[in-house]
């Protein structure tokens, strides 16, 4: 009887696998063939770098294995048949088109049915792109290893963050009109760095661009190095955002800072990777613990941001991996990625969404200490 039971079980597994494959074929045939997508129940299984939700409620994930779209029930690998590139950032523009930044293959434009690949051959500053940003006039900015490119729908204009010597030190103001003609001077004191981490247009129309070294403010004519109250530049800032009140937040090598136009406030000195403001005005960050080996997701309570010691809730997925892609979904849940796992946090429970997280992880498996820092 046991032998018959084992045979029966194997037959059931075989039927299930055939049924599953046929179901996937059916779903795939309903998709647009020009986009050459692959539908899977597994979802991403490599490092997640960016997460966004589109106007229709779908969740898009940039990973080392491609761009995935999650519709609430299944994952679709949008780029698997187009390229093997690793992706770093996602943007849905005001027209509903998508832009995907890759780490070596340029930028991919996707209108829902077909792709177009922009590279240095088309005028892009560099094929290694880290961030994408749409400004108020609809221009798309691409920041990466070779500076920043601004695309107006027809052509690219490139800017390189080159540093020059003044009488005593490096100049703090660089004229944009002569930017490309300035020699790339290297000294023992500083090495120029053209890698752009973040781009932001504030409510006054000024642009903020962070490099692996300084942060620059661009008023349309000149680039000025942004300095703190002590006259020191902010180094290796990974994220710049403007909150609902018009404050500028910077997260990077020097920790988490807020600038209200006059006053600087430092919230932590530990390295901060990403900064995000939710609908309630809470500030979320990803940061490294003092040991540098584990990462945490932190929420700074909006009501306490003016306090000397604001209230902070910390979430530690215990994966030992970097945390990327914070965003708030339409239902108020916070999503983030760590390693190859996509997580959803409802304020009490952290749940892995893709199949690589098998069960819902409760607070005894994640750290949820409320503390002040």
C-alpha cells in the first residue's frame, strides 16, 4: 500500500507541474508578445535595488535579474527576453511610460508594449546609470557613472561634475557653460568624481545633485558645492528628498541631515542609504548599524521631528543584506527589499511577498524596538 501511495503522490505532482506550465503558457499568450515578458510565481531572487508603484497599482521591482512587475497575484519579468542587464532604478513618467536604469547597458524606455534602449551612442553620458528623475517641465534626468544627462524627448545634454583649483583650494562654483572645457585636474588632495547618486528639483526650481563626493546645487547657470554650518561639504550622499514642508533631507556618509533653508539638523551619524517621506510626514531611512554588518529600516515619527531626541522605530530583517527601495503603497503599507526578498510592512507585521519568503515574519523574528537616537 505504501508503494501505491508513493506512486499516486508522484502522479499528482506530475499533473500539477503540467497544469502549472500550461497555465503559465496561457497567461503569457495574453501578454503583449512584443514585450517578450515571462510570467512567474517566484518573483525576484537577486538583490532588489528599487521598488515603485505605478498609477494602476502594480508594483515594479528593479533587480540584478531584470525588471519585475507584481500585479498582486503574480510576478512578470518584463526584461528577461530583452536584456540580461542588472537594473538600479525605475521611473513612471507623467505620460505613463516607464524608464529603467541599468548598471551597464544604458536606459530602457518602455511604453507598455515595446522597448527602446538609450546608450552613449544616443548621447547618454554613460551606460552605467544609478538614478532617474523627472523634473517639473517633463525633462528626464539620468545620473550615473559619467555625470548626469538631461533628456528633453529629443536629445541629451550632459553635465560632468569636474572640480578645479582656486588659489588655495578647489573652486566651489563651476560655470555650466564652460563645464565641458575645464581640464580634469587630479591632485593628491582630491580626486574628481563624476558618479551621480541622486537628482532633485526643489520647489524653488533649483536642482540638487549628489556625487560620490560633494553635493552640488544648480540654479540653471552655476553649480555650487553645498556645505554645512561648519563650511564642510556633505560627502557621498546617496539620497536627497524634499519633504512636504520644503525641508531638504540628505542621507549618506555623514548620516541623516535636514536643512530648512537656514538651520541644519543631524539625526544620526551612521551611514544612511535611502530616505523616504510617507503620507503622514514620517521619515523612513535605511542605514547601517554601528558594526557595519547589518542594516535596519528606521521610521522617524513626524510629530517628534522637532524634538531633540525624536521617536524612532527600527525594523531589522536580520538578513545581513543592504535594504533598498522604500515606498508607501496606496493602502499605506511600506514596502522594501533586502537581498532577493520583497517585504511588506503594515505597521505590525513584516511579510515577504515573493515565494523566497515562505511565511509571515512576526515581531519575534524582526526587531521592532522603539527608541530615541
